[in-house]
C-alpha cells in the first residue's frame, strides 16, 4: 500500500490578524476557503439547489450522529435518523424567513433547536402510536442513548441551562461539545480570530453552563 | 444570567480540559475549590460526561462506521499534541494541523488509522521518519519525530503553510516557462538532496509540492515510492487519487519492471514541469494499464505541440528529462538544475553552490541610528553607536555576456546589537527587530523596495529622499539600504506584531520612468510622521507583471504584489537580464 497524502490549503491561513496602524480589518479564519454556511444559506434560500446540497454535506454527518444519540430506539420507526435530519435541514432553509444568522455558529444552534424539536415531536408521535413492532407501553419514556448515558434529570437540567445561556455561549457549547468540531472550525463558526480565542470561549461557556445548572439544582 | 468574567482558576482549567477531552483529576481539583464552587464543580463533572457522550457519538464506528471521508472521526489530541484541524487525507491516515503543547508550536501531524495492521504501520511510519530525517534541505519538508501513543502511530513534521502546485495550477492556470523553471530549480535541489541521502523519492508530483507563502517550494511526502517496487500501483486498481496521479508520473522503464532510480525521479520531475506549463501529462490514460500501454506504443504528447509559444531552450530541457531512454535523460537532478539555471540566465556555479560561505555575512555593518518603522510607520530615532565595520565583501560574481546582463546579490538582514543575521523566507521577526537590505550589483542598477502586508497595503522603502544613496545604486560594492541620510544611517524597524511582512525588491539596469512614476505614487515613511499604507492600483500591478516577465496567470492584473511575484530571494548571487523581481516574506505573529 502506498502512503500518499495530499496537503490542502491551511484553513487557518488568516489566523494572525494584521494590525498595521491606519487600517484595521479583521480577517476571519477560513474566510479564504469555501463559502461559509451563512453564504450557502443565502444561496439555498434563493433557490440554489447546489448550495442546499453543500449545506447538507456539511452538517448531515455530525447532526445525524447527534440526533442518533437523542432519539430513543422505539421512536425511530421507519423513518431513520438520516431522513429526519435531512428533512429538518431542508425545512429550516425553506422556513427561515427573516432569520439572518450572524455566523455559522448561530446557524448551527438554530439547526440544533429545530432538530431537537423535531425529535421531540417524533418521540410524542411514537408514544401516541400503538405499535406491535416495538413493545413499548404507551406513555412510557424509554430513555434516549443520551439520557441513558447521563441520566434523565441531568439532561433536563443541561437543556434548560443551555437554553438560558447567551447565544454566543450556547453556540460555543453546541459547536465544540455537542458537534465536536475541531477548534479551527469552532473559531470560524463563532467568528473568533484565533484558535486560542475559540478555546477560551468554549471553556468560559462551560463554566457559565455549570453555574446555571447548579442554580437549577439548588432551586 | 450569571456572568463569569473571572472564573476561579481550577474551574476554568477543568472546563478547558473538558473541552480538550483531556483527563481530569477530579479528587485533586475538589480539594482546591470550596463553597458554591463545589456545586459548580459537580455540574462540570456532569458536563464532562455530556462531552464524552457526544464525543463517543461523533467518533463512534458502532453507530455509523466512520469512513475515510468522515472527518468526525478526527481525534482531539494525540500525546502532547492538541489537534487543531485536518489538513490532508491519505490512504492510510490523515494529516492534521496540531499544536505541540510542550514546545508551544504548531506542527503537521500524520496519524495512521487505528484499524490498520498496527505492526506494519509502526514499521512503515518509523521507516518513513528515518528516511526523512536523513534529508535536511530547505526545499524538503523537515520531519521532527515519530512515535506510537495509545496504540496509534504518528509522525510529526514541519507545518508548511501554503498551497500545492496542483491547487495553484487549477486556480491560476498554466505557468509560464520562467516560473516553471524557478519551481524546477527548487525541486531539482530538493531531489538532489534526497539522492545524496541515498534515497529515491519515487512520488514526485504537483500534489506533493507545497508553494509556501513567501515562495519557497517544498517537496512533501515520502510515503510511497520509497519501497522501490510497483506493488503500490497494483494496490490502486480501484482508481483512487493515488492511482490517478502517480502512474502518470512514473517512468516507462519502471512499468517494464526496472527498479526506480535517480533517472526515474528525473523523469517524474520532467512530467511535473510538463504539467505546470500545459495542465496535461505527456503520457495520459485513465487507468494504470492504459498509461503503461501508451508508453509501450510510444504514444505521448510533445511539449512543442502543446505549447508552441514556449522558448526552445525550455522545451528542449523538459523533453530531455522525459526521454523514454533513461540514459538520455539528465544523469542527475543536479545536471537538470544546471540546465534550468542556464535557461534562466543564471550562472550555474552560483546557483548550485548552495553551501558556499556567504561573503555577505561578513560585509561591513553600517551604523544604525534611525529606523523606518514597519508596522506603525513612524520614523524612529535610535541612539545606537557606530559599529565597527567587519570584513569587506567578496569579489562580485562575473556577469555573463550580453548587453543587459548583470549580476545581483541581495540579502535581508536582522540587526541586533553588533550581530546581524541573514533572513530567509518564512523567518520570524518581532517588534524591536531592525532590518536592512544589502545589495551588490555588477553594473549601476535602479532598485525599488516595497513593503506589503497581508492586506495588500504597500509603501515604498527605497528610494527615499535625503539618503546618501539614490538610484542607480553604484556597482561593485555592497550597498546597505535604507542608506544613511546626512550622517544618520537608517534601518527598518518592526514596531508591531501581527500577520506577515512581504518585501519585494525590483531591479533594473535601465532607467524606467514608468517605474519611477508608479512607485512615486506609493506612500513613503517620513521622519516623525505617521504614514498610511495603500495598495498599488490594479494597473500598476499589471504593468509590473508585464515588466517582470514572471507572471503566473496571464490576464489578471490587480492583486497583492506578493501573490504576483512569488519568486523568493535566493541565497546567492544571480545573473539577470532586464527587470529582476524577488520577494521575501517574514512571519510577524502576535
């Protein structure tokens, strides 16, 4: 077997932001590369199918895995996770209306909320629907893989606290902790100038989130 | 909402570890926190579980097997390296941009797939590392080390920031003969150093050469040819990128079963040059057997037919490298290099003699009193005493015959205390550094020095009024720029950090009024006054491209100078005809 590697252009080419006096213009990481999701989104809304496909290609794999962790097995039914995610993505694009995400992180967070709502609908639908395929008792709340791993109560506390965070903090958590993006992409998604800034943003958001969660626990 | 402007240190540190997926000593941390923070720490522990769950979900092959295309399988760290993002993908693993947390520097990390045959992987990677470590050359990627950590094998090397020649070709179109030859010179040197180390590269192709910002061409990846057999070709019968790319560069005798030799590397270099100027291959085919068949039938494209506009000498050089008979090719990469250097009008002796001690390093050091400032361009008055001049310069390199031929030897220096260091493309500068350019020419020459930043903002560094040296600069002796002005020698001083600084040096023995007019339009630093930089007009850049004769993509005029003129400042004297343009880019990070 050969061991050939192809090096592409570095996505962090613009990591260092020049600061020459008299003209300070910030370059965002990755700006030189492919279109941002925000730009793709604008094109998709204008009817560019290629842009919609590119958006799907960008988010489907991660969101699919994310959704897989949130969907209890009984609720999956005939509609698999892939369809749910793809469907949600295309609906989000169509129904965005006047929502103008500031950057990719905002779009990711928006998408995540839409997907979570869709999964909750799916769970409710599955619970109402008598079925002999999945031997579940009506009204039972079989936990999702996420709830099984972390505990239902902790998940509720987490979701509620996450909801109360300021959008930039919420976006940092979603990009890094939930979707597992590399720091380079987190920086790009959050509009941070450097990897170090993205790292700090995620750490601070985690501390804020923990404080919010502990407040819930006390009350 | 809780605001956390200053989280207590242990909590921040724990949060950073959660984000990095690093191990946390919870008991130890618990002893450092008290009161309300105790509850927060408890929730951070929950968040660690949440982060781990998502990490497992994203990386798990159990739910959705990670495919080579699936970047969610990327790890977050390996040993003491923090993975920052993927920059390349190979058949056996991926290459990441990573941060060496011990040395605090960014490197390129090549990690093998976990599912491979681990023993074979270990052997291969360690072998590759050993091969690479034998070669130290500015045009060959530098490997730093290799290891097996947590069962996963990897090697780390110099992070080369730039674009592959293939990407450049796709983006900018075909190269001119001169620019391709400049690339060829670098690669001949690189391959010669590989051969000197007793190795055959075996996988020279446009995908494997990086054009670094600043112009350095770097030969990458020894992963393939190295075992010197053709097994890898058969392994790609499925038609992966490797298969599509590699056989097109393979010499015909290798298809017939001969071992890879220096001559087969020379052939691959010839294919690379052919591709740069045509965007095609001399022998084409969709499959390995189609390529082999074309070789057997001697069906190939000739450079003269594809590009009738190219200079005869260049065509002859490339065709010689591509001769089906290995004995008729250049015997060595060095011989290939000399031919290219001759075509470029350079003296082969000065071009090839890279190891010769540089006289420029011992040239008399001009006293430095005042500086022109880079970064925040304000004249700066220093209080440095005159430094004792060192030894005199070497004899100038003889100019080849021809009315406009001349030699030019230019070097950029960093001066600190009584010491000076010659700067190479990609070197780092920092606020406080003092820079000077030293030029020696064989005939009176007009010199223009322009500083450009990453945004394309430029200003003129030379010629400036009130200096003891004006254009044309005198021949036969080293001249320091910026030159002394009324007993106040000057230098360029870096005052702020951020981004990169590109220096472009233009030279012409004949006065060019258009040059003077154009450069006169650039802002100039003034004593004790701030100056705002401005980009050159598109017309001006277009004109420069035409005059320099080094245009990379005919047609496009506007753009940053440093992107238009990518030929790096060489380490030795060069022979030149007409206008000579070289650049050097220095890193000036925060």
